[in-house]
């Protein structure tokens, strides 16, 4: 009898909840395309220079030393044994874009201060705050103790840092502490669990991708693309940084050996065809029996209504995209399809990578727009308050039976100001509206008064409850057509063929803080236009001081710049234009 002995073949490890789609290795052409992609990304500032990176490492080292010194001081005050004080530890961990290795020039750092059990949260916001105040490198120091996730914000040697705090149920904090250990969550305060979540999710993502280098380059590409296409904003119902990271990580799991150029193409292929609301999972959810709320549509009825669930891989698992609405999902799916078409051309050498990062013509896309104004005196923090509630307005508009899409542009613009007060803070947001086509209806009147009042009620209530409301805070809105937008946005020229001016508008006045989840766009490598605020008719205050529920409607349609412009028939009414082709609407 002849025995044939074959060598043992180890089954390759696969990442994620399914087997890979392809294990194909990159070809020479794929590597060449990846090199071209890297060169294309450089002018956009997505790579940080080595000197700047070393400065960040130095700053984090100083911060880590301060934490250890502070915890020793607290330990001494609380009469811990001298032998324990020397080993009590304490550490600064990072998370977010910096920890993922995809931060950009000038980006801030998300950090977490981990302390042993005898150090209280009140100590962090009192004695540690005072210790930071004494450091000459620290500027713009402020504590936000009542936030959902309490934080200390500061600039350390010019680098902006947000520091969260977590007190673990440990006597000492070892240097090799792994925050991915679920056992660390036992007996913790819910605020500490929330603070730990960012680090735990970031570390899990890095642990669940087969090739970190390919993951990072792909994620840099997708983040730049999302910002350029104005779909990067968790607060307004699009996706934030961690959600984009999880989508890219899932793509890497499905194509573990692919080069970055291939992964970018596969990203668009996978998610343009994804059957939402099926969730995106990087690993099978685990139950640690700690009775913490987790995303589970079988148990929690509200989870069944999430439209685009992307589930964090660390316990307690949460949906990072619960802000997504029907409109924002439709916009993103359309962008995925367009991205797939462009990368198809790139892989066939019919287009360059720069085509993927072309700014969209948002103002050319829609015929009707809804403009929200905030006049907020000298307190710019109110911008964040209003911005966080705009998705409520979008939700209200989506419920209107005559509206099929409400697309908010995440980029805000300088708004008109009262009088000549240059210090006054005024901001506006633009929402593109698509009205439903109604057969046999000559004029369709859509009254949006209730939707607007519901939105302004919510904003004013929140402003009052958070003690941000003052008499100069005014919210107003108006409905305009595309041809009237140039009165509010000076860089929009009225031309028959205005594609180029629209592209310039999208490239101007861009937010340079491009690693924030609230940032909307990134600068074009080409020269940018200067932006000047609209100085047409003033955005006048209501007749009385605004109360909860007050709202006003202003129309900038008969401005000095356009004296012949006719105002709409009545506020918040959209009249369906006559269709000459319709048999019931032919002119006699």
C-alpha cells in the first residue's frame, strides 16, 4: 500500500463575520495605481509632515507626565501608602483619527485620561484643571463638565486636544493596560463607560483589519472623498469619522490582500449595492452580561427603524449612524454609485484620481431651496446648537406628503447681518428640496409653517435649557428658487451656464478643521476665492423679543441688488409651475 503524505495546510485566518470575497494578491498595475493615488492625495494636506508628527508625540508625552504627577499628588492627599503612590500609575490614551493613523495637518487629538479607583471625576475637573492652567504651553483651557461625555478642551503648544476622563475599578493602572478587555467595564459609572468607548472602538477596528497600512491609505482617500462631496457630518445625518472607518474596515475584511487602489474601488462596489437597512458588522456581537444597552432590533423596537446601521465592534455595541435620515441615506447611496462609476474609469485608465475629489454642484442640483438663518450676537457656540437640530427639521420635511427629498448642505455660510455690526455672528444653512410630482394638479400649495415652527420651538427650548438664549438670538428662514440664491451667496454668479461658478462656490469658504466630525469640506489644492457676506436687506428681528415658539420668515427677494424680483405669493407655500406638456394644463 502506498501512502501519500501531504504537508499540513493551515486555513488562512479570515476577518469579520463572513469569509472574504476575494483573496487575490495585488498586481503591478494595482500597485502603480496606488502610488498615483498617494501622489494625488498629497496636495490636499491629508498627510502630516514628520516634524509635526514628532511635535504631537512630544506634546502627548508631556501630557502623560502631567497625568502621572497629578495622580501621585491626589494619592498623597488621600493618604495612600508611600509604596503604592510610586506604582499607582495613570495614563493618557488616544483615539479617533490620531489613533487610527489617518489624522491630517492641523487636526486635533482626542485623548482619554485613565485613573485608578481612588481618583474621582471631581478631581479631574478641579485639581487637574488647575494643574493644566499652570502650564505655560496651555491656552484656551475650558471644561465642559455637564456634557453627555464630559471633556476638558485645550490647546497644548498650539495643538488642540480634547481630554475625556475614565476612573477604572483598579488599584493601579499598568503601562500595558489593554482597554479592549470587557472586564474593565464592571462596576463603572456610565460616564466612564461612555468615555472609554472611543478608545475601545478605535482599538477594535485596528485589531479587525488584515493590513493596517492598506486600511489607513484607503480610509484617508474615503474621508477626503466624503468631505469633498459634502457627506461627512454625523451631526447633520451623514456619516462621521468612526462610521467611515468601519465601512473601510469591512471592505478590507472582504478583500484582505488587495492594494489600496483596489480597496477604494471595492468600497464603492460593496456599499453602492448594500441592501440597507441590513447592518454593517465587523465582528459578531458579544454579550458580556453587564446589562448595558446594546443595539439589538430583536429586543429594542426603536432599533428597527434605523435606516443605515453601522455597528461599533466594542461592547456595548451601538449604531454609530442613528442620525441618518431617508434623505441623507438617499444622497449617500447616490454618491456611492457615482464613486463606483468614477473608479471604474480610473481602473480602466480612462480618468485620473483627481476626478474622484471634484466638488459637487449642490446649487445646480435642485430647483428649490430652504435657507435657515441664525443671528446670534457674539456667541458663536449657538451655531453648534442650531446645527445639531437641523436634522429635526429635515425629518419634519421628509414627513410632508409633498416632499420627496430634503438635502441639507453640511457646509454653512456667512449670513446677512443686522445693521453694520461687523462683530455680530450670523450663519446660514441651505437645504435642497425636491417636491413630489402630482399628476393632474395645476397648482400645488405646500404649507411648511408647522414644520418650521416645530424646529424653532425645539431650538429655542434647548437654548433656554442650556442657558444659551439671549435677546439677540434670532432664527429665521425663507424659501427661495435657484435663480435667487445669488443674492444670499455672492460668489454664485447668475449665468446661463454656471457650472464653473458653482464649483468655485463649493471650493471657497471651506472649513480647515478637516478631521472633525462636524467639518464639511476640505480646501481644494487650487487657489480659493475670497468670501464676502451678503449685505442685502437686513435680517430684521421679530417685532417682540423671541419667545419659545416664535419664528419669523424673511424674504430677500426684493433686495436693492434685484429691485424687480417678485416675492412668492405667500410664505411657506410652494406653487407647482404650469406644465405646458400636460394635457390638462395647456394654455388656451
